[in-house]
C-alpha cells in the first residue's frame, strides 16, 4: 500500500468517525454515499475502527445500521483519564456560561454562541467516555460552579475530581493548607462546593476546627487521603454558594475599597476587571463594581484602566488620587490639548 493510499484511508476513517459521532445511527449505504466508497469498504473501515478501540455496534434488518457506543477506553483520542475529565469539565463550563451579573453560575467572557457548540462537543465526548470516568465527571458537574475563565493558577483535574468526589459523597476531608502568608496548617472540613471565581478555583467548606464556613483556594491545598467519615450537610451561608464565595473574594480585595457605578453592561465590565473584583448588575447599561487594592493610587489606576465612564463617592483618599491622576494626565498632553474640543 502506497503512502498516499495509507493517508487517504486514515483521512476516510476520521471522516467516518465524525459521521458516527454526529448522529445516533447510520445505514451502510448512507455512509458509503457520504464517503464515496462501496459498502464493502465501509464494513472494512468499521472493523478498523473497532481494532483501534472504538465500539461500533452493527444491527441488521430494515432499521439496521451502525452506531457508536460507549467505550471501554479512549484510544485514538490520545487522552489519558485526567485529560478526558478536564476536557469534559471545560466543555461543560463553557456550555453553562451565563452573564456575571445575575448571581447564577458565572462565565463572563465566553464567545457568543459558544455554549451550544460546547454542549454538542461535550455530548460527543461523553458518548465515548469509559464507564470508570463517568462518576468523576458526574461529581465535577454536580459540585463545581463555573465563573470567569482564564488567568488563574493551574489546578490539576485529578485534584478537582478528588474534591468534587468528597463533596458528592459528603465525606469529611483533611488537607494541608498554605495561606497568603505562606503558613501551612492542617484543616479538617466538611466540603460543600467547588466554585471558580476571580479566575481561581475555591473550595467552600465548613471548617470543623474553626466552627465556621471557610473558602479555600484549591491551588493552595493538598488533600490527605483517604476521606474521613460522612457528615450531614449544613444549610448554605446566605443560601447561595457562588454569592458567598465571590463576596469572600471581594472581602480580601485590599485595604482600600470602593463601589463604583459604571456606565456599561455588567458583562462588558466583567471582561475588564482584575481577578479580585465583583460586578453587580443594575440594568442593561449600568452596573456596580465592587473593587479594591492595596493603595488608593492602585485602585484609581484600576478604575481608569476600565476605559469606561464611572462615578465613585469615596473614600476620600481615592478621590484625591483620582484628581491627581486627572491632573497629571492633563499635564502630560502637548500644549493646547489639555481640554476637550
């Protein structure tokens, strides 16, 4: 067999696989017509897919044909178990994206129309997931709440799966936790939900040792296995995991904080804010921005960098820095261009 013939056969197998993934069942003649080959060639190609590990079922009779079944492994996709779960989680996150202003699962910044495409791709992937991976993905789907993507520390899919499994099974979890001062402590918790907020993953859990709800950054914790005894779930703080976590993130914005009224839709502002900020929807063209920083000057810089019209009422030191920024910006212009025309 020539190299070109081999390439043509491989390309045809990929097209055949794409057709099998695009709908539930195909007849042999339909596939042959689509690929411009004989039904005998289709049968041979189906056997090659089976040899590669794709479970293609065949039925006879007038309603017979070929269908792609759930797989025992994931061969030609070249994905290991963690990669497969990570891809499925990413697709599910994109597929459930909603505007940041609503208090529903967050996902600002997604491209328009990406939700439907992501769900179609997810359906194809889930069709091939081996049975052993489905409980992990189900736990991640049920116990993770997506928010704005990108920019945060890398978190292993296996770690997310472990935490989501503890949430699902309602088992106490001990882990080593490194705080922002780089101090490590051992925490005994009742894990409730995983939330992605401020471009980072957080675990919302009841801290048994401190007898209070706490939010933990996932990239800073290392679970101790196996999980502990089962626990009875407690009522959520404020009744909403996402609101509690995002408010908690906002509470560590920095010593200088403000609430700015921004003349722009919440979804537009959400795409421009730093990780430590929160947007609150007001109406179609206005929102509130809860934001903070370590210094008044840095906070003023964040607000100016939005490139949007906004108003703030304080604190006084922020207003002073905004006046300074305005004056220095005007002074930096060439002579004669210090005022608008």
